[in-house]
């Protein structure tokens, strides 16, 4: 059976510093879900745990008390509303979520491609070359896969995110193209064994439609390795939901995904 668009597991609310949009609230998200026949959605605001030490000034205030202010989430018979977060990996490869708080989250999305935060996720001047960023893509993913995490509730967010190297389109493509094929295969095979979710992010899909193979090869390889996929709009504002369902349908068709390829957080 063809993969059904029935969820969105990466959504930000007004509590994320890059949103702060009062319209991006649980009631609006529930309406979005119902209008699109989604049965499961997850709020995943940006989060850095106080217990994990030094954070960037941008992340510091986004602690657990801050993100949990969204609770309680609506409880309805037709839509399952998950409480999750988007964590972060510091440049020393520390994940900013304590074991205590991992247990309180229904969904944890972890980006490996946030290489735009100078001094926090990369060097202080962000001088890493595109080739070095391709290697960092592997190092950061490998670090996550080697952690003691509840992997059946973990998704790897936007593996082809533009933030891997946002200096220019050519730098972005060069960084993705620098990811060694053999190491990518090794890591995605491990992700499949651990039952980690691989995110089909709406903006990654858009970039795949624009740039083609440098983006799509990651997701084709993930499928070949047996990975499970989930859908994430990564929306921060209401207008960003426009067109995401069509994008989801397009990538499902492009990858020939079936229900057997679906990641469902446990």
C-alpha cells in the first residue's frame, strides 16, 4: 500500500525563538491536522537542556520549562498530539537533552546539519570548507547513532538542510556532494538497524525539486538501506503550511514509498 500522508512530526510553535508567532499555537495546528486528515502531529520546539551545560545565547532561554509551557496539548479522538522537541548538537558533539527529560518527550528530532551557528555548532568563524562540512555531516550523524537514546522516538531532521553551508547555492551543493558515499551508506544502514526515523522535510523536498540528485541521493540511499521515513513540515508560521501536503505527496512518489517505509514513534 502506498505511503499515506497522515502525520507531521516536526512543527514549531510560538515558543521557538525563530517563530514567536502567536498564531502558531496548538489550536491552529489541530485545525491544520483536521483539514488535511492527519492523524498524528508533534510540536517540536527548539530546546537546550539546562542540565547539559553551555548553550548559545539563542538557545539558553529555550529550556525545558520554556518548551513545556505549551502543555497541556489538546486531546481529541481524531488527532494524536505529541509533545516533542528539536534538540541540538554542540560542536563537541554533545546533545542538549538530559536523560531525565528524554523520558518526558514523545518525539525527539535531532538536526545534524545546523552548521550556521558560529562558535556553537561549528568553529567561531565558521570557516569550515564545504568538504569539511560534508565530513561533519557524517561525524554529527555518527555521534547521534552512538548515543544512548530511545531511538524509536528519535528522528534525524532535515538531512539535506541548506544550513549545512548557506554561503551560496554552489557551496551548499558542494557540501552535500562531499559526503562520502561509503560512509553515508554505513551510517544510514546503522540508522535502519536502530529504527531511527529519517525525516522527509518539506524544505529538503523543495530543494530536491530544485537541485535534484545532490539532495535526493541521501533519501534514495536511506531507502536502499532500509530506513523508515516520517514527514515534517518544519513550519514556524501558519503560511509555511501552504503546499506542504503536495510536497509530501511528491517525494512519496519520487521514492516509491509504501506504508512499510513509515516511521511511527513508539
